[in-house]
C-alpha cells in the first residue's frame, strides 16, 4: 500500500502499520486532514474540523509507542463523530440553529471509549436537524452530497459520516439509528452501517434510556473495520439499563460460521412495500454472490403488517417527549417535519401507544417464527435509489404516494421495531451506477453472527473497494 495515500488504507491496516512503526499516527492524521481539505468542499460531509487537537492526539500516540507503552486498539486511527453525539470541547450542533455554537463540556460514553482506545478525533459529521429524516441537510451547514454522484443525496441521518467514509476522508465513524439512520446512508454511499441490538452500545447521556428504538453503532468501509470499532463502543454501562447483557467478543479475525446458512432473500419484500425497480434488479443480479458465500436461499419474508403504522406512533411519541418543550418555546427554530412529528405525538392517547406496542410484539413474534426455519434474512436496505439532493424526501415510489417524510424508510424502520440486529453491506450498483446495499438481519442478539455472514459475503463480493470519483452524474 502506498504511503502517499494513507487515506486509502483501511482502519485495520492503519492500526497494524502504526503498531509496527511502519507509519506514524501524525503522518496518518495529516494525510486525512489533507484529504478532507482536498475534497470536503464538494461533499460537505465534515462540518467541524479540529486539526490542532487531532495532531496533538496523534503525537501522544507516537510518543506512547516510542516509550514502549501499550497502545489501544484504535491507536492513531482518525475518526469523526456524528453531530448528534456530544463531544467535549468540539462544537456539537445537533443540526439545529438553536445550538449552532454549542460546545459540550463532556463526552458521550461512546466518545470516551473511542478516545480511550487511542483514536484521533478529527471533528464532526453532518446530520439533519435532530437526526430527523434520511436526507442530510440543515439550516446551519446545508446539504451533504453523495460522493458517487454529487447531484444525489447521501442519505441520513448519519449521512455526513457515510459520505466522509466513502470519499476516504476518514476510515471510521460513529452514528445513530432510530428508523434507518445508520443503514440508509451506508447503502446510499457504499459503506457499512450496523444497527446493533438495543443496549449493545450504550447511549449515555440519554433522555429516555429505556427506549429501544434509538441505538448508537459503528460505520466503516468494510466489515473488519466495523467489528474493530464495535468492539470498542460496546459493553455494559451503569447509566444504560439496556446494556445489562452478556458481553460479546468482536475481536479480529472474525470466526467463521463454519456451516451453510439458510437465508430468506426477498428483494421485493414479499410485495408488502413499494421497491424501486433499480434496487430490485441490483439485488437480483448479485444473488449468486450470496450462494457462493454459503447461503442456502429461500424467497421467504416475514409478514410486516402493521409495522409502518406502529413505527409512526412510537416515533411520534418519542419526538413529542423529547422536543415538545423546545417546540413550544422556540417554534421557529424547528423544521416543519419535526413540528409535524411533535404535533402528531401530542395527539396520541394511551390506547394509541398500547396498540402500537402490541403490534410491535406481534411483529417480533412473526420474525421469531420465520427464524425457526431460517438463520438470517436479507432484504433491501432502502426502497429507492439515491435521489436528487434538492429534494427533502421522495414523494412517490412507482405508483405509490409517500404521505410523509418517513414513509419511504419503512424497509428500515419496520426492522427497527423488532430490536433485531441489522447491517447494511455494500452489494452492488444500480443500472445507473448508484450504490445499493443489502440489509442482513439476524436472530435476537446475533450481532456477531451478522458480522460473520457479512464478512463471508464481502469476501466473495468486495464492492466496498470501489472508490467514488466525486463527480456530477453517477459512475458507470
């Protein structure tokens, strides 16, 4: 690998090179800062940059190695943090004009863990206002573009992270996911995004620590890098009640599954949701790669009835709980879709919420029944291809109208309701050259198994190596 292109290296390769002394953390950091300077203006993925602080952290890693001190698993690896996650001493805006100059005085727990592992924080990645929606734009920083076609959206809400990874500005990123915010942009940008089991990665601080819908998780360009970061982020924390679960070893190399697996593979999702023809054709054309990876395929898909409606209710309730006071005091500081979500949440009755919770339990029961005969489920990540970045959201999929800004996200949001681990893996490109991922869904708590299967598929079909040209118009 060329030392003059350290920004092309994977996180695991960088970690090994730094540990051996082949490269220094300072030169790795400088290479990524130079890459950001060279390409970020075209993409707008990194919105706050702290180069002096980053170089100081990198120098500390080099000093520690020179003195023979033990290095953490992420020692010297550059990373950028989603602008929803508090970072001590680094501006954190939440994509909201109310917080455009806010600098937290403490790190979120995952940031603490990432720093303790030796990573070098370069800054913050763009997100829509309060993470609402799978299109990354806000009134502070503007829109983030897709590196594979600068006229298209990168997805969201971890869109800045996905775009920065794809453009080789950073090798690792953290993100969050409520209804698809790790998986959607990962699919749109040809990177990996992992919605882990709720509680596996603690969210601290949190205004609702018992809510299983929002999770934090890793993003990377390949599975080994994703597992490397997840091993650092995951683990029990006393202020995260859902994290009280058996620990999982994500250390590399990932162990093989050592057996064929039965996989439901249904690009059409059983006809239960509208799916763009470009998405379906891309998944179908790459089907053989799943077979080559040891998957015994069926076309089964669980019954998704009621999932979309239940997600609407539970999301609205969560938005009302979190934002109703802010909306009442500063209504002009929120975008219209958040106002709509909060208003819908305030109108809900206890009966509405109980009904949604009952549907959620029924949905999970249907998935558990499916998993009695299958090891995994593979579905589309997103129902559409990356769309024009000037659009807030798609209003139609084929002949089907999308009545709200979250209707087009149901291929992800319904899976969120189940609490099952779900990973977006690069899988191919549409006939027009836009990235398309697959969503690998595992049994309860089978986060490691999802990574293992994803690694098998990735080894057969390493689409993640495709480097975007950062041009207008999709790549052939």
